[in-house]
């Protein structure tokens, strides 16, 4: 209630709602000091508007004390201001506010009474237990439900006893009583009253309530019993009811921590084996995930890891996959060798690789690197993939694999280098692009080089190395390397692509102008404009001017800069269609500078009508 406008405030009128919203949302309010309590109380006593009184109530939730309780209590019978009065009455410390709420509960009815009862629950007023007990039998179902909920929030043994007694009677609104009893049990458990909490949870389980309440009570009973709740947990996990089985999974994640947590894990391990062997692989897989969740913060015992690896090695497919996911989360370096072996099993190869990648800890990296040195051609690709995915700096260990006679090993090594190679060793990938053994390797090498280059911290230094490679490469390799230069970006990359466009090598110029046409920064504009006038062939000139127009149309630019670009594009474009596309840009960014460009364009042959239309559109959008 405290964070939203109650429905009944609408009765105060639109002005009241607006006044409250403006006060609450204005940026200056955070620094504005609240009025003194006496001033706020004076507002409540005055004939001020209800909107002002609502605001005063809200401020009293912060500034109020016992002195304000009397005036706030007078508003509890006001249909429009009662909920605003309850905001501070729920917050003001001391017995006075609770006494006022209890007094009001004796004279109110309907929605107003429900609100006061809710506030007594918020305050957890144990002194209200008796009057709430009496309201459990109220003819108004909403009042009875509110009384039950308040007793649950109060959460004392006395409140629990009342709810349990009412629960045993059965009858109407039993689910409301059950829900309140469960809340009361949770409060008692949090206060260290585990035996009382267990008694209440068990009472709900024995009552004829909905399956949802049964499930909630079962969770409460398991948690309250602690170590003695493990058998009930296992029983719940085996339930044919999906709702109860799910609450078992949920509760298993919560039950016990510290030294006693191992007992739960041992029981769950045995249950997984029983479920998997009994044909319930789906439920077994879900319990495996629970075990992983319980131990995901590290420090899983060796025995648990061993059990999870056994499930990963054999058994139902669902359990194997769940176990591999689990070992990736809870395992350590000792799991590397078993996982490498499983990565050769076609049934779980992908999951095993993912687990190797996910294993936490630097020690895992050292084991993976060490394992690579003695691996054969079957395991080398697997380990190379893991090195790449984990970003292990193992360039020296991967380098020999690039020269392997096995194409699968070479491909895996190149992909891994794309993720781990540094600038100093970038030549390994450049050489693979320049001198591939076959078409597949050429594609893999180019992709790896692109991956490596876009993650280099020094773009210009990276582009410098690529530029040198472009200069010495032959044939279509130049264009392949130039594509990577375009991915790198930056000033040096832009200069390299410009040089390629002016090289006189038609395939290279084709690649260069294509890259410049989709360049992602506006610094390509001067280069494109220069190329549009350069003797590089009409096809490439057209591509350059259209790339220039694209920057003027799409990029964030200052008004004057965009207008100047449009003016230059109109002068440089040779095709009427390109000039018309420039005119289409002008109304999209209306400004006096753009209007001047449009007016001047009316003098260009073949553009008079379009230019006049653009000028008219700009004038319509500009302020008079």
C-alpha cells in the first residue's frame, strides 16, 4: 500500500491525485526538508483539502511520533483518508499507535475494519490477538480473512494456537486460515521456535485444504524438522503429485546448511540413484540439479563429485546430461580427466565440453594445458576448444597444433587462437590466412583472425600489422585480409582501406569501397567524398558517394555538419537519383542550414520540383 495510490483516493478528485504525484515525483523533493510534526498535525486539524491531508499523513510516516496518533486515529473512519492515516500508524513507534488501531477495530466495519486489521498485522501487535480471534468468526468474509492473516503475521505461539484451533474446526475459508497458519509457522521458525512451527505446519497438512496449502505446509514442516525432516523430504520428492514433488525440489535447496548440509546431500545422492534405477530418470535429473544448486558456491566434497561423475558416465541420458551440467558448476580440477574422456562419447560430447569450459578455478586451466601436451589427435581438438572457450593464454601450446597433419586438429587450434592469441603472435593467424592448406582451413583461419583482431585493445597497432600483410599478400587473400581490417576500425584501418581503394587493383578496390560503404563511424565521410571524385571507375565512385550520403542520412551529426555534407553530396553526385536521395534527407533534419541547402538546390537541373518540396516541408517544421 505504501508505494501506490489507493483506489479510494480517486474520490478526492483529480486535483488531489495530481498534487500527490507532483509532490512525490518532483526531483527537488529528495532534498526538501519535511515540515515539522506540529505543522503536519495542524494540517490534519484544519479544514485543508483532503489531498493536503493525505500528503501530511505520508510525511508523518517519517516525522510522526505518539503526538500525532490522536489526529491520525480520527481519520480511520474516513473512507477517503483512512488508508493514508494507516501509513504513519503502521510506522510510528510505541504502543500508542497500536492502541489507537485496536480501539478503531472495535467501532469500524467493512473495508475500513479490514484496513485496520491489516495494519495490526503489519505492526505484529500481540495485544490484538484476542480481538482478532473474535473476528475469525465475523459474518463478513473479508474481515474474517484479514483477521486470520493478521494473526499469521503476529506469529506468536498464542496466535498459532488460535489458528490451529480454528483450522481443526473446518468449515468455510479454511484455505485462508491455512495460509495464515503457514505464515505464523514461518515467523515462529525464524524466531527459533522450531517445535511450534512444526506443530502448525503438520496441522495444515492434516486439514482438508487445497493441494497448494498442503505443499506449502509440507515445506514448512520439513524445514522446521531440520535433519529429522530428511525422510519427509524424500517422500515428497517421490510424490505422484507434480505440485508436491516440485515443492520437494524447492525445499531441498533450502534444507540445512553448514556441517549438517552433508546429510541432506548424502540422502539426495541415494535418492538420485534410486530414482534413476527405478525408471524415473526425469525426476532424478531434477534432483541432480538441486544437488548442484546446493553446492554451487564451491567446496563440494570429493565424494559428491565422484557420484556426479558416475552418473555422467552411464545411465539414463537425462541423468547423464544433468550430471555433466552439475559437475561444471561444482567440480574442480580433478574432474578434468573424466570430462575429457566423456568428451569423446558421442552421446554426451557437447555437454562434457561445456562442463570443461564451465569448471571454476585457475587450477583447471593448468590441468587442461598439461593434458594437452600428451594428448593424441583424438583429444587435441577437444582440449584446444576448451582452451579457446576458457580464454586460457596458451599460445605456445597451441602453436604446434597449427602445423598438425590432421585438419581437425589444425582447425580447432586456429579457432582457439582466435580467442587467446595476443598482438605479438597475431602473425600465426595471418600466416594461416595467407597460406591455408585448403579452402576449409582458409575460412576457419579468416574467422579466427577476425575474432582475434576485434578483441585487440590497441586497434591501430592491430590494423598496422594487417596493413603490412595486405601489402605483401597476393590475389584474393588481399581482400580477405582487408575484410578483417574493416572489422577492426579506427584511424589506421580507415587509412588502409582508403589506400586499397586507390590501389588500381580492381578486386581490392571493390572490397575496399564495399567496406567503406558500410563503415560504422562518421570519420569515413571525407574518405568517401574524396573517392567519389577520384579516378577509380564509375562503379566505385557511385558506391563511394552513396556511402557518403548514407552517413549524412543515418549518423548523429551537428546541423551545420549535416547540411554541409548534403551540399557537398549534391555537388559530387553524378546520378540524378543520388541527388534526389540527398534531398530526401533535408526534411528529416529540419534546420535553417538545411533550408538553405534546399533553396540552393532549386537551381539544379532536374531537381527543381523535389527541392521546392523539400524546402516547403522544412519550413512547415521550423518555428514561425
